[in-house]
C-alpha cells in the first residue's frame, strides 16, 4: 500500500501503510457531521447514505458526533438509521436515538460561562447559549442566525440578556462572526483564560464552541467505544475541524476531509477528498475495500 492515493486516500505524515492496514480491522466508525458527513449545503448525499448502508451490512457499527444540539442531529440520525448512542455538543451529551434520552451530560461551570460571555462581548462577537435543546440569543440579526436555524431545524429563543437564562445549566456557548481572523484570536484568548475549566475550539471558521472539559469528541468516542466494547485501536473517525482533533488523537484511524486546514490534516492518519466531493463516502469505501468488501 502507498501514501499517494490508495483507495482514494493519502497520508501527510505518519505511517500510511499501517493506517491503511488498520482500516481492515475497524469495528466502529464515528463521524463528524457538518463539513464531513454533510455537504456544505447541509445535505446528505446518496453516496454517503449508500456508504453507511454498506458499512452496516459489513458488520461495522456507525454513529455521529457533532457540535450541534441533540435535536439538531435527529434528521441525520434518522436518515442514516443510527441506532446506537450519538454525541451532541462536541460530546457534552450522549443521546439515545428513538427515545432521544440524554444518557450523559456535562454542563459548563458557571464561572466559565461568565468568562466566555464577557470575552465574546468584549470582542464584539455574537454569543449564543444552549441549554438542553434550547438555543438562546440576544441578537436576532446576527450574520449566522439564518444558517444556524437551517442547520438545527428550529428557531432560537430571543432574550434581552443572558442573565435571564439558567446559566448553571449551560451545555454550550457559541461565538459566531464572519471575521474568521478575529474568531481565531478569541479562540486562542479563551483557551488561555479557560484552561482547566472548559474547552474552546472552532467547529467552523465562523463558530467558536465553548464546552465542559469532558465535552470533547475524544472523550465521547472513548465512551461510545466502551459502550460497544470496541478497542480504541479498532475505531475509525472522520472530521474536518480543530474540534475533531481530540477524537483523531485517540482513535486507531482518523480521516480528515480534503478541505481541512493543514494543521488538522497533519493530525489525521489519512486525508480524503473534500466534503463536497464526498470525502466521507470515499473514506468509508476505502475502509470497506480494505476489508475486502466490493
């Protein structure tokens, strides 16, 4: 096997041959949603649907992990027939399909909430607060409000100030702005300010997610694998953003989408096509080919 296009994937760093070999032994696949499983227009391609169907037929389990609220993932979960728990809020919640019961939840500490909201306000970045499946906002004219509405499938709740929200029950805070360099600077600032108290990582170039320390995709994948009694070396993950690196670091095999930044790609075992070029399906089909599935 080689590092230059085997099964439509390639490697930037690390042992490509070992990464391809590991694909043949995968028992569980966990995929990011936006920018990975989904096209940019938020659609699920027929190639992706077929890849998941074939994966299941091959006896490999499949689930998803996203920065979205649990309710904002239901369409994806139902469309793909996911029947094992999935991770919302970057792993802050584990949710059981069908009953939609929250099996585990990690709420942000109150002091981390205050620090985050103050930093976002000071930078002039729109803030959203998520409690359960409810999305609170103070600026209905924010640049990304229409996009978030389309993404999660429901409207946010307008409040005059976030002090009117139960800030002891926050699952996630999002900072949103079209100024990507600004958000990158705020990300670095909050990573320092929140060290030891919370995570701050961009899920898109225009979204900065703040979650509980244990609300990360790495810990989520670890818990999902434990629940299915699958060794981490037999888990494959797919993603495209910095918030996916936590799961790249613990899974046996990680596949980055082609549009991911160089920094994200370097942390992955393998690199696929872009999400709009069906990089998710390319990755899954490579896994199936490695298992000898035509």
